[in-house]
C-alpha cells in the first residue's frame, strides 16, 4: 500500500516527503496528528541516542501501512 501523507498534519509547514530521514518525537507526532503521549504508547520502532528518541521516516510509513484497516466491507 502506498500511503499518501499529503493529508496528514505536517510540522512547520513542511510536506512529509521533504522531511528529513530521521524525525524527532515532536515531528513524528505532528505528522501523525497525535499527541506525544499517544505516540509513546504506540509500538512504532524507534531509535534512542542518549536521551533523544527518534523515528526513521521509512519505518513510520511502513508502520502506518501495516496498521491501516481496509475500508472495504467483507463480501458474504
């Protein structure tokens, strides 16, 4: 599934496609449109460097794709 992040909340007026490959917690939460507390509760793989938690852009895309529910109803 190819996710279009153009409709998600974008930090500081940037488009998701132009964001760096490594994102902060705050940038990741803004892109996903959730608060930091919710982000911390999700099972998105993250990287920790000293005290900073960071997310890889491609990991976020894959996680969203993997956790997107189909809107199609099952046919019986």
